C-alpha cells in the first residue's frame, strides 16, 4: 500500500512538473506565443525613444522585432539599414545594453496580417529575482527602407522558443546578457 501511494504521489508530481515545462506549454497552450508587448513606435527617425515595461509569464527566450502591416514585406524579403540601442533597466539599475543587429531577410516572420523583422533574442528573466524590468529603445540608425510604412511600424516582443528544436530558434540574434 505504501509503495502504491508513493508511486501515485510521484506520478502526480511528475505530471505537474511536465505540465509546467516550456516545451509542454509551447505545444499545448494557446496563449504561449501571444505578444507580451505590441506598441506602435516610429523607427524612421533618429533619436526616437520608447520605454516598454516587460511583463512575462513563461521563463524562456523572447524575440524583439519591428512589425509592419501585411505580408508584402515578407514576400519580397526586403532588407536595409537600421539599428536600435537597447537598455534593460530594473529599479533604476541597468542590467544590460547594446545595439540590435541589422535587419536580415533570413530573420523575418509573421502571418497574413503583419510581417515581423526580428532584431534580437533574449532570455527572461534576465537575472534571477529581477522585477520591474523596463526595456528602453532608441533609434540610432533609422530604418529608412520602411519609409512606405510611415506611422504603421510597431515593436513586438513574443516567445522565440521552438519545441521541435527544444530551444530558441533564432540563436544568431541572441544578445549578451
């Protein structure tokens, strides 16, 4: 009887652990890939800045990209110059900073509604027990090739985890934390 009880408890604990894994949530949870941030931001003018409070549910890797409406940009794999300066800040302390990588046609995604130009990949949480994280972005090199989307560009952040790979999909965009 004790052995049966032990295995039952062990099975329940294992099921709860497996249910809470990133892999399981990415495969079976409808809200896993929802954007944790989607904010309109003009990337066409040098010096434009934005502060984004980072609220996340899953401990995994995330990507930051520029979204433009429609799938036209993705279909033609248009790329060009443009860079953002980023700072992750928590309670007034800078956690990390740097510059995004240039836009590459190999790092585009999206759907029928929008095209996403992925700029960087990072893990959340950035450091253990860090709360109230704010991401500050500044345009240091305007994304002039997106001029036809003036007033329609947004910053999006969403999970980058790929269950088939068992990790982040765009490792070439990973920033140093």
